[in-house]
C-alpha cells in the first residue's frame, strides 16, 4: 500500500490511498478542492506529479497553498509530468510566485489549462505571466486570471499574446470583487505567508 499525505495542517492529516495504482490509470481527474492543503501537502503532490503518473487533471481550488505553488511548478517543468489541467482558483497565491508559474508556461510540455482565478497576483505578477506567454507558443489553451486594473501595458501584452497564441483563451476577472470576499474564503496559515521558493 502506498499513501500520499496531502494536508498536514493540524492533527487531521488527509491521506489518499494509492493502492492498486489508482493514480496510474489513464487520464485520471483528481479533485482536492477545500481539503486544507498547504505548502507541506504540495511537496507530496509535487512528488506524485514527478513520478510519471497518468494524472491528467488536478483541481486544488480553495486551498491555502500560497508559496506551495513553487513545489508544483518544479514538478510541472519535468518531462515526466503528464498533467494537462491545473486548477489553483482561490489558493492565496502571491505575486512573488508568478515567476515560478511563468517558468512553467515556458517549459511545460502538456499543460493546456491553468486556472489562477481569485488570486491577487497584482500588476507585476500578471505582467510576468503574459511576458512568458509572449515568448512561447506552447500547448496552453486556457488561462484564467484576476486583474486589479487593466493598464495600457497589460492591454498591449494581452494583444501581443493573442497574436502569438491565437488558440489561447485568456479569461480576465476583476480582482476588486474578489478582494472584498478574501477574508472569508481561506484560513491562512502563518507558514504559507512565506514567499520564498520551497525546496
């Protein structure tokens, strides 16, 4: 029996049973939204994604992942990662993590859908992501973002990305509406306020 510990916040550790090759079935979809997964849980998920599994879609929405996204990014850049869809909606991802996400957009060979909705990425974070998309016409087909404001610079970047990636759909939502509800969405953990890359 092989177990993957996903949420290690407090005494209620959440464990996913991997017996009988559950995560090695073809095109598996795994939804772990609202499971209180933190940085620590992301380390275990990162290991799973590196192991040449057939996990095709992973929904981690509404988890206090924050800087734990660095772990996921490192896994997504590996050629052995087969993930095509990743949902990180409302995961408290800070602007400082956008560099890692941008590196995924530049190097991931299979990622087709990335949902970053309801994360306050700021102008700097959005810019980093769009600049990465300008440099690479990769497999990504759908990207969801939150925007504080739509500056002239960002509008130009969006147009450039559209010209380079005509098959890519970018959905932009207003982050101001998200911010008004932010305190009600996720219980942040002190360890997840760190913005440094997680080894």
